[in-house]
């Protein structure tokens, strides 16, 4: 791989780490599309598995004092494991255009609800099992293209958590996804020695920039944090629409 390509990938991982440390999501959404221009999509998704586990472990430890009770967590774990495994199988069977289209409508719908100052509530949309539906959909997306943030983030944002609580909650679910991905990809033969090596290399820029992002997050108020999340979601929506258009 040319040095220029490695530099671009390094910068994408660095930028994604900064967003991840502050907002709790964004690393795969920045890094995977960039890496996919230099390698196969399933290769790019596989490369992010080990960094994902490392990041979520570090964030869970960093924000452990801000832990909040997650309703139906055991059921969420079960649904997450099953749907991520399903998504890993879908990765090699179904064009990702369908999944991207779904994410466009999901994120766009949530942004429209914010525009009209309507709060998204699980009870209103999905009933008592709303969180399980969200985790299930996010699990399929995570397993199939490694970018479940657009599905899960709008729901968690609607819970009106503080920045540390938000990061903790999304890290819990993303860690479940990441571990299941590692096992599923290994079982399906989608992670070999080369991809494992690339995955470990990807941890280097993340280890450098993620602590910096967490330190910077201390200077953001809850209002500023909410603005950052909305900006990230808008950027995600634009990127998803762009991917559909090209």
C-alpha cells in the first residue's frame, strides 16, 4: 500500500478517534469509508474490530463513575449477539446499498423530529420493546458494515443523557457488538493474520488521539455536547446520502 494511502488512513483514524472520544461514536463512520477506498469493504470492517474492543474497554473504564442503569440489558445483550452474527453473514450476501438506504431514512427522520422539536420516544414509536428493536437493527448494521452509530445514536440521544452518561451507554452496547463481531468474523474466516495485523496497527493512532479527545470533552457543556451530536448526525446523513449517490 502506498505511503500516501497509509497517511490518509492514519488521519481518518485520528479524526474518528477525536469524534469518538467526545461524542461516543463516529470512528467507524469516518474510518471505514476512507479505508474502503483502498481495500475491500469486508477487509475495512474487519480491521476496525480489534480497535473497537480496545476503545470501548477504555471508555467504559474512563466513564465508569457515570454508569447508568440500562433497561432490559440482558435482553439487549441477547438480541445484540444474534443480530450482529446475522449481520456478519449478511456482509457477504447482501449489497450494502439496502442497509445504507435504511440508515439514511432513520437518521433523517430523527433530525426532522429535532427540527420540529419533537422528542423521539421508544414508547411512542415501538412500545415497551423499543430499545430491543433499536439494538436489533443496529446489530444487523454493525455486523454487516461496522457502522451502527446512525441507528443507535439517535435513540440514545433522545434519552437526554449528559455527555459522560451518553458515552457510557453507547460504549456498553458497542462493546457487545464488537466482541460478537470478533467471534463471528473469526468463525466465518473473515479475519486472518494479515487483517489481524492491520487491525493492531489501527490501534496506534487511536491510542494517541482518543485520550486527547476525552480530555477535551471535559470543557464541553451539555448544550455544547448536544450540538456536537447533532452536527455529527448531520455529517453522517450527508455522508450516507453521498455514498448512495456515487
